[in-house]
């Protein structure tokens, strides 16, 4: 199985920089260090206004897992559930994009 990229785009009810920073901190607190994680990135929408950019989000989270199984374990983890319980009330919309990554050798 190829690695799985789990990309989550959060649009917040309160679209202020303070609210975005709180969600970023929550992602770092609860979602880092899960077994099978190859990479973890979280950040806020870039101030880069181009016609092709979708800017309908405030915070993006991208975690690359070594496999679908590692992702599935993450989805059931107590820390993942704690993150949702703590932060879900702040979300207006959440979009999830899971992608099988083609690994380029060489």
C-alpha cells in the first residue's frame, strides 16, 4: 500500500487570527506523534491571493501516514477524539482529502 496523505481544511466560525492560532495549537497538542506518521504539517491560509487559490479555509492540517492501517488507528485514537471534542464547536466547515501518494524512486 502507498503512503496516505490526510489533508484537512478547517473553516472556523470565528475567522480571526487568534481563533486560527488556537486551532493550530490544538492540532500540535493532540495530533502529533501518532504511530505510523511520516510527516505532520499544520498552518494558516497563506496571504497569497491568486485566482486559482481556494481560500475558503482558515487552518490546514496535512499528516502523511505510512499506510491506510496507520491512518485508521489514528482515527480511533483517544488523542484524536480529544482533539475533536475540544475543537469541533469552533468549526463552521471541515473538508477532508485523503490521497494515496505515488512514491517516486530516484
